[in-house]
């Protein structure tokens, strides 16, 4: 029944394992922010445009007297301009790891991608039995 999958086995392994590892990394990182994240106000100190004209913000925040900076994802319509403030959630264990609060979604996509990769890897393994 799964014999047809056997011919794609090497490709599934080459692509499936890194995809699964990436999904696990995203689940772990987002989970750390959800469990123990602390919200602070961050000031937009710079904006950078990509070739499509989308804007990424450079946000700076302070934790226990130390300055940290993060770069956001790219926006067509950025949520803040230079000098304005936004909420950032950072991990108190690793204060340099932060994310703009509005970017922290429900986290369902890594679970879906990881689930699909897991199923493909298991089915590929079964096809070799």
C-alpha cells in the first residue's frame, strides 16, 4: 500500500527532518515566550526596507539597565514609526530573545507543519518494513 512512497523516501528524509526540526524550534521558542515572557515597552529606533518596499522595525528595550534590540518581521504598513513605542515580550532567562507582542500569534502553524512532517516521516519508515 505504501510502496509508492518508498521511491520518495530519500527526499522525504532530506526535507522532512529539517522541516520537523524547524517546527520544533519554533514551538519551543514561542512556548518559552508564552510561559515566562515579560512585556515591556520598546522604542522604535530604526526602520529598514526590503526590495519590495516592506518595512522592518528595529526596536530597543531595557531590562535591568541593559539595552537589547530586536528586528521585527516586515510590514507593508508598519505598526510604529521611529521614536514611537510598542509592546515587546522578552524571555527573562534570555533577555535578548524578544518579539513584538502583536507578532506572537496562536502558534498553530508550527504544530501543523511539524505534524505533517511527522506523518510523512512515519509513513516513509513504515513503507520500508
